[in-house]
C-alpha cells in the first residue's frame, strides 16, 4: 500500500508549467493552420438553414470545442451551487 | 468441438461458475480466465440461425439466436471478461468470482436469446448477479447502494415483464423481434421503459453512479461493461429507428458530462461517463439506419474496451492507495507510471483521439446524424464529443495522476493488473489504427446496404490519409477543448462533496415521504384511537347496554311501585335490572316470558293482517 516518504512532504503547486502552455497553444495553432491546407468535408449540403451552412465556416470546430467546453465548465460550476452537497448528506437515509 | 455449436455460450459460463465454486482459489481464478476464453471460442464456432427450442409452459423457447449482432456483442463480452479476470488475479473471493461469471453468462444469455421469456429470465439473473458485485465490497455504503440498486432493477424488471406480457397477449408470439415488441402501443412503451432503466437513461440514470463506485475493484470493471450494453443490444433488437431515442440519447450525453465535471470521486466520474457514452449509442439506435446501427455495435464494442481499461486504471489506483477521491489523489505518475500511461490510453480512446478505437467507432454515429439531417442531434453529439475529452479524457487522468502531489508513494500496480490493462490498451490502439477486424464482425445485413463507403474504408491510409480532413477537425475540437480545460482550471478545483442526482427522490424524498406518511397516517390513527376506539365505541356500548335497561325499567316502574312503593326498593330493583342487562344474565323465566310475549304479539299481528 502507500508508503510514507522519509522527508516531510511539501505538496507541489497545482500549476501548469510554462512549457506545457506553449505546447498547448502550439498544438491549437497547428490545428488551425491545418484547416487552411486541407479542404474540409461539407456538412448538410442539402440543407438550406443558415445554421447548417455556418457549420462549414472556417474554424467551426475551433469555436465549437472551446465554447462547448467553456460553457460546460461554467454550467457545471453554476449548477454546483445548487447540486453539491456534503459527503455525509445521505448518511441518515437508507 | 461440434458440441460448442449447440450450447448457449452463457450456459458455459454459468455452469462453469458452479463447478469453479468447488475449486481452490488459484484454480478458480485460472478457471474463470479459461471459461471466458472458451466462451469466446464457442461464439466463434456458432453458425448463424436459430436453434435449441425447449418448451416451457406451452411456449417454444429459442435459447440460441445467432447472427452478426449477437456474435459481435458476444465477442466483446467474453473478451472483456477475459481481460477483467486476468486483471483481478488478486481477488480471492469465491462469491465475487462466481457472481462475475454468472453476470457475464446471463448477459450472454440475453444477447443470444431468441424469445422474450429467455430474455427476461437472463435479464433478471443479470440484476441479481451484479448486485453481489456491489455487496462484495462489504462496507455499509456498498450494502445500502446494493439495496437501492436491486430495488431499481427489480422495478425496471417488473415494468419490462408487464410489457412482455402485454406483447404476448397482443401478438400471441414470444419472439424477441422488433415486430412483436412494438405491435401493441402500451406493450411497446412498457418494454422501452424497462430497457431504458437498464440503459441508465435520464431520469432513470442515478442508480448507476450510485452503485458502481461502491462496488469492489473487480466488480466495477464488470459492471461498467454489461448491464448498460445489454440494454443497448436490446434497443437495437427492438427499437431501431425509434426517433424518441434521439433526444433521450442526446440528453444522456450532456447529463453525463455535467455531472462528471461536478464529481470528486474518480470512479463516479467514470460512472457518469458511461451514461454519456451510452447516450451516443441510444441516439444511434434512434437514428436507426443500417450505418447507424453498425456504428452503435462498433461503438459498444470499443466502449467496453476503453471503459473497462479506465475502470481498471482507477481500480489499480484504489488497490494501491485505498483512495478514490480526487481531493485525496494526485501526483501518482511518479510511482505508478505504467498505470498512468495505460489509463491515459483509455482516456484518449474514449475521447475519440485519432489512432484510437473511439475515433473509428463514435465518428460513425455522428456521421449518420449528419447524413440523415438531424442537425440538432448532430450538434449535440459534436458538443458531447468535446465534453468527453473534457471530463474523461483530461479530468480523470489529470486529477488522479497529476495535479497536486499529495505525498502518496504507492507501488506500481501488480503484474496481472498491468497485463489486463495492457491487453485492453493494445486493443484501443490496434483497432484505432486497423479497424478492419472490428468492421468485419459488424452486422452484415447493415454493411451490405451502406450508403457510402464509410465502413468499406477500413485501412489505415483510407481513414487517416484519404479522410485527413476529418482527422484535422477532430484534432481542432480536442485541442481547443483541452485549452478550455486548462484556461478554466481554477474553476475545476475539486471539493470534498457529492452531487445531488435523481436518486434524491428515493433517498431523501422517500425519507420525507415516510415522515409525512408517518405523521399524517399515524396521527390519523392516534386520533381515531382516542376519539373512536376509546371514546365513541365505549359510549355506544354503554348506550347499547343502558338504553334497553332504562326503557325496561321505565316500563316496569308502575309494576314495581305497585309491588313495593318504597323508593329504596325501586332503586334496588332498577340496579338489579341494569346489572342483568349488562351481564346478559336473566332468569330463564324472564326470557321465557319475553319469548311468550313476542310470540303472542306476532300471532296478534298475523291475525290482524289477515
């Protein structure tokens, strides 16, 4: 099982390193550049809805990925105010 | 091996489980691995068609219906069991080993059942066997969770049974086919509801994150694979193209993400993630085209592999540290690097990262939503794809293996665990790079009618070179999801809390209902006791006794006064009369006189009437 370290343990700071940030931004940048080079598959060709055609716009997946995840995090944070409870919340129930 | 052609594969595992009960621990564990392998082999030997038709209560059962769909599910069920039994070599519990084998066997029973009675019996056997995998944790929490789990499943089972009986009554057939299941409207919705409870569809979903994280390490792996995927299989059989399933599936995908983001317990995060993933499959069944169904089968196959892998990595962490909360874990990459790498492969596969199995299966379902012009469903599935990366792809490995080093220095997972995880991690990457073996076992009837060459393009170059644009868009979606995760990381700080889910209604709600019922009904009971039992009824009794005595005394008073004018004597006679009325003891002469008087009156009345 878990072993206690010999020296008094000092926790790491829960930060993300600068190198990681650079790598992440580079990855995002490369993914955007690739779209310039590769013709995308056209969605909903037969549909005449404006939203359907918007899905074929440049950077649609960039916006979708970032906005969907940001919204999910913010929504979860907001709902957390309502839905989070102490761990012993159900202790007195069957 | 011709015998294996005509034995239901589930029966091999169930009978084997009984035999293994007699063996010592090591032989039992080796036997379980061998049984899973034998089951896989037996399925590979089965020929398409129906066989084994015993009669029960006048109904001709079909114990073995073999086609591409049942074989695909059979393969993955036994393959997962094989890896899970290797992983669980540390587990010596006789009950757990048996329960797991019976659970897998009964799931195979459902998959190969050709009639509704066999389906239902195996369905309920699954519920019972799986409950033991939660109970085996032997904690107070697991005991209560198992109690709630079996109650939910028995309720779902009864709803399903009601639907099956209605369907049999309406059609006169017990065949487990879409036509029989959906012919009668009421039967259809009962059956659908019974299945959706097992599929953990919202709002009948909370039993899953309630019970699975309370199971044993071994139990969690098995539970993650069978109940919900068997439900998906029955949806494929009974309700392909049922459009109601599209919004239900979409809601499941989003619900799973939000709750997984809220959760602190690593196994509960994975439990919510199951609901999210099953949502994709339910949606695919709702779309219902040949390609969509093929996509659902493919996704169920890949999902079982990477989800079991994720539960294994979480199980290895739990085994080594005894902890499962993100607030107590972190920094484990330092001493459990192999578990971290294997778990991360599972996390990447569930996120559909290119070159992993999720990419070659989930994208089929999303593509069919687009092909069939389900614009909003397509958008929700794309959003959910991003969300999967957020909660399962990054959150799970980040908070367990990285984040804050909390000073935990556990050993690396034991070798059998690493072998079990390694096998599944290999499959995640192998199928992602070379999906032909997977596509080859998908339902042929569906493949033959493919509108596009989607599944024909099974080579690496066809998927990753010819359709490089799809790789780029997936790459963008995932990269910017990761960016959002790290930008908003401070908002994702874990707290030692739980999340209130729909089970609140039967946990807290039931308690309140009990309190209300207790106060109202027992209050009513107490009031009835006080005013009716203790006041009104004695008063009525007294009245019933005293009133005739008083009337009689009034009638006799002139006679008594004539016999004895003394007031004291009158009072004494009156008291004696009341006492006689009260005890019901009259001298025989009195009774005879009364009878005589009544008879005389009757005769008189009779004559008057004449």
